[in-house]
C-alpha cells in the first residue's frame, strides 16, 4: 500500500425531533489556492464559517443557473457606470 492514499467520504447526519436528517457533514479536499480564496471570502464577507461562505455561494450559483435556464443574460454595472456583459456559462 505504499504511495496509495485511501480516501473516505465522511458524512455525519443529524436528526431533528422527528428523526429527519437536518444536516450532512461533507469533507472536502481543496488545493491551497482554492483554500486561500475561501479564506479571503470568509474574511471579506465576515462569515462565521467556511460552511456559511459555501452555502451563500450555492444559493447564488443556483439562482444564476435558474436564470440562465430561462434564457437570461448577465451584465455588470461598474461603479463608474460602465456596463459589461458577464459570461458565466460559456
């Protein structure tokens, strides 16, 4: 087994009073650059945890995907008033 790493996906379930699953623990492996980005976003947004940053990112990404599916196009308006087409899904 030299040189081989076994990866196990660890999931922990919490249950509410009705025995329903309320959360799932997910273990992620991220390269250092991605972890640095996550840390910067946590600091910039004053999020309480990495999980909070990821949940917010998922909500935003889901909304963008839904709008894209409806045929929406995306644009950014910069502080100086310049409008830019923003291509998220190329």
